[in-house]
């Protein structure tokens, strides 16, 4: 739903001096997104330790700056996202959000874009204590929406965490490929506006 001018795994991997991989993304998520952050620098020290990188306080400071400055200030919706969500709500679709999210990044967005009014269920990882692709976080969202698997459609931009995870749980999934990373995947849309054609 939202993109960043400085995507965190890429920015973090560059400063850590390691390759950006799915495994790195999961290490970052486990340490930053499973609970509310009490000490940003300590969270990064744990990430550095888990990656078996020699401790370096300058690196810790730089990583904290990436999180607190670039990420908090660079999140914004993909084009047409808010308009489409409002139209879906007007058409009486029940809307849910599942997000692997950092609380200090997510909470300003929740307030700015009125997530609690726009969505019927909001399930960020730091409140659920779970991360996608864990099927329990999908189950939690369905319970809050009051619907079954056969009534749900997962629209997401992560092949592993959104699409494959939802399908493994028994939910239909639609790839939102805004950045054209999966041109051969089907079903796939390249703009959220195209979701209406898929729903017909």
C-alpha cells in the first residue's frame, strides 16, 4: 500500500555491508517489527550481532538515523491507493490491512491516513506479535473482519510474504506489481486501480 523513497532493507544492507536478501529482511523484521521499539539503538545492536558483524557504534548510529529520519519521513501511498480504498469501502467491501511494520513508522501513518476509519481491520505485526508469512496473522485479520477464507482476497506486493503466504493459507491472492518486479506472474495488476476489473 505504501512505498518509501528509501526502502529499508536496501538502505540497511548497504550500511551493514551485506547483500540485500530475503533472509536479511527477516532478521530486520524480527528485531524491529514484532513489538514496539523501546530502544532503537539496542534493536540495531541485536541485528548486527545476529548477522555476526563486528559491533560498531558508528554503524548503530547510522542505522538509527536511517530509521528515524528517512523512513519516517519518506512513506507515502502508491498513486490512487487512497481513492481506490475509499471506493471499495463505498461499495461495501470489508477492508483489512496486514502489515509487517515498525511502530514508530506505522503510527504516524495510521493517524495521518485514518487507517482505523478506512479499514475494518488493522493488523500491524508489532501489535499481533506475528510477522507475515505466518498464517496466524492472516487468520487474525479474517477473524477481525468476520469473514472466511473463501470470501477474502489478499492484494499485496511481496511474492513471498503476501501472495504465496496467503495462498498457502487458502486465500486467493492478487499481485500488485507497481514496480514491475514480477512481469510473468499471474494474476497480477500494475496499478491498484485495476483491482476493480479483477473483482468483476
